[in-house]
């Protein structure tokens, strides 16, 4: 009888111990659930949706959250659908933290950058933060566009050659002789050869050597795709090898606007000036 009673007591104690251990395990699990989990959020201050070519892009990155506050911040600017674009990168690393550091709420300005972009297009700013202690990785993206520079009077000028324009000024030294009874055609002396890889039209040009310039007026239209065009220039007494700056005017999107009579409408056709930069005058014999 005593043995049976003792056995029952032991079983009861064991059952109570299992019950208490289960309760303790549940308590610990609930305690862990209630503890704040590490996280980080990224705020980009000063960024805009749109910039113009070569406009300063100044911004700062703020990291805040719950964790060690120590880690690496990285910012990268890439161009949409352009794998050949050389990305702009910035990197910042906070001071090393001791391995036993306690987690807490933190906020820090980890990175500042000041740059500009000289090509139009759509861009992506990617900012990431890696917590050195918790190994938490956080990333945020910001999409923005870079537009052509707008001058007074809504004239747009850019250095980006999106139509693949190739232009060269030639100085011809060829001599021509005509029969006495035939009117002699005045040969080309200075001329511009210009072509494009995609469909567009030459509406105007502005060519300067630093001392003198030549340009056309509105209403001038030449197809550039394919074989291109040859434009006769006045004799400005430029020298072979001189450097001239070539600017050309094109339809903004490569297409012309026509009036009700199906004629080119220079007033309502959006235009853009493309600065092709300096080019050397080539002699031709």
C-alpha cells in the first residue's frame, strides 16, 4: 500500500514538473515574441523627381530603426535600360561596434552626396544599409528623370546625341573650268556634311569658329536619315584645320508638325538644339 502511494506521489510530482516546465516554455516564448525585432528604415532627404542636365543633385541619407546602428551604407545611381552606363557609387561605413553591444533605437545621417548628370534619361537611386551586428539588410529605391536644359523662350539645348548625328565641315580646293558659252556653276567652297542613324530632320544650324558664325532661318528642312545631306556654307575665310563648334536644330521627337495644307509648320513643331561640340575643318582636294 505504501509503495503504491509513493508511486502515485512521484507520478504527481513528475506531472506537475512537466506542467510547470511547459508553462515556463510558453512564458519564455511569449517574452521573446514581445521583444522588439531589429529593423531599419532609409530616408532620402533633398531628392527630386526631375532634374535638368548638369543640375546639382544634392541629398543626404538618414538611417533609423532598432539595432546596433553600426554598419555600411551604399548609394548607387544607375540608368534605366542602359547596361553600359557607368554607375555612380558612394559608400560610408560607421565605426566598428563591439560584439557585445546592446541593441537600441538609433538614427543617424550616414551619407551625403553632391553630383550631377550630363545625360538625359530615367535613373534609379538605390540606397542600402547593412547592420554589422544583426546582419539586417535594408534597401530603398528612388526613380528620377534628367531632362534637357531649358533656356529662355523655351528653347531646349542638349549635348546628348540621341539621333546619332555625324557632322563635318569641309573646305574644298577643287578647281573647275567651264566652256566660254556655258554659265559656270559656282562650286562648293565650304560645306557641311551631316547624317543621322535614326529618323530626324535638320531644321537649322549654327556653326562658329570663335570669330564668325553662320546659321539658317526657320523653314529649313532636310531629311538626315540614310544618306544624309550636304549643306552649302558661305565663304567665311576659315582655314583648314580650324576648330568650329557645330550646333544643329532638330524636331524634339524626330517628327515634324504639318498644317492643314500638309506643309511643315515651323511654329508648332517642338524643336531641340543639339550641341555636337568642336569639329576640325577638313580640306578636300
